[in-house]
C-alpha cells in the first residue's frame, strides 16, 4: 500500500488511540469524521489492520515472566508454528530469517511455569528443534510509531515490570477476555455478552484504567503490506546499571526508528526493536546505537523478523 501524508498521520495516531471517538481522531489528524470512518473500514477490508489490541498489565494479573525465544528448526516448521499459536501463553510469533527460524513471545506466571511448559515442548519436538535461545525480560516498554511523523506526545507502554498481583472477579475476567478478542467492542455489546448493564461496564472500564489493569490500546498492523519491517538488535552490555538503563530509555524513546526496548537476563541483557522501511534506515539505526553506546556494548546480534502472527494479549 502506498502511503500518503494523511495515511501516515492516521496510522501513527491510531496505533495508540483507536478507541477514541471518530470526531477526536479526525481533529487530531486534521481530516473529516467521514474520512476517518472511510479509512478505518478500508484498512480493515484490505487487511492492513490485523487486530484491535488491548494492552494488559501482565504483572498485575500475576504473569511476571515475559520471555522471548528464538528457535532453529530442522523439519516441520509449519506444524510447530501451528502448535505454538494454539498455546495460551504465546502472545505472538513469526518467522526469523537470519540466525534462527522462529521467534516466540511467551508470558508465564513464573520461571517454574515457563521451564515446565517450554522444556516439555522441546522434548516433544527434539527431532526437529536443533537449537534455541532464551531472553527473559525484566523490563519492557513500547513506543509510538515515530517514523510516521505524528508529533503529539503519546503513551509509552511499560509491559513488564514487577508489581503486586491483584485478584479479579469472574465478571471482570469476562470483560477482559472480550476486549482481548476485539479492543473496539462496543459498550452495549460487552453488556449483552456479560449480562451486566452498560453503566456498570463503563464504570468497570474506568476502574481498569485507573488501577492500570488495562494500560492502553493499540492497533496491530500488517506492517509488510505497508512496506515496513521489524528487526531486533540483541545486546550484551558490560554493565547494565541505573545510569546506562536511563541513557538507553532516553535514546530509544527519542529515536525515530526504535519501537520497543527490553532489559533482561541471560547471555544478552538488552533487546531493541527497530521499525524500518528499507535497509538504509535499519543500518543507520544500528550505527546510531553502536556509536552512542560503543563503550558499553560487549557484543550484539541482529534478528530480522517477518510474518508476525495475530497477537493474543491475554494469556488466560
């Protein structure tokens, strides 16, 4: 899809603000309400918009392990992908076309749960999975799509941070599950599906945001149809102290082509996701990172990603 200026504004704004009224989106993007409605339907019909995502606070829900795994597969790749997609704890996965064959994002309650399920999966496919690498995150945040040029201040989603778990009632979980399937579900439809009043649904949604159970909303685009790609740079920093973490967060938040940042444990302790349209943008971003942190970086590795699956943001 060839993007014009208005398309870019819409994509950048909708990435984090799609639940807002069409009139507010129209005002922010400086187009008419009818144009917003028309473009939304067009993006959905053409498969540009894959899913309306609700971003949940995993730690509050008792899921404290956000783990990224890369798999090297000898045979039966599509069969393994199908099985991974059916697993509740898999948030998303896709093809990795450089050092491995697949990447998988998992969310588990704790390390023991991850080890039990993941190593059972490895055992089952030991003839086909010939290598793997694990990155256990301790902190992660997603940024707006700055490359599209939307200049207004937007939310940064902290998706992995250790905090106290809360207990939810059954009806609350029902609402969250509905919003996971489609973040644009109307209040009246949530009320009908749960048997609760619309007024109570509105109240509960306000409480979910107030208590940071729901962090926000965003759209999952089919970025390859837009002519864009994701790449990851996995880094081993010599010393991930408070000063370095702060410098990395400031740098990544401001960089035009950086979409996410994770700190973690293992052979590598930092992962940066790059959102780019061509090789030149990707190369320049990597050079910028290496130049800024050349004294802190011990080693690094590049991963190229494509064919990301439809995300499931609630592992319940």
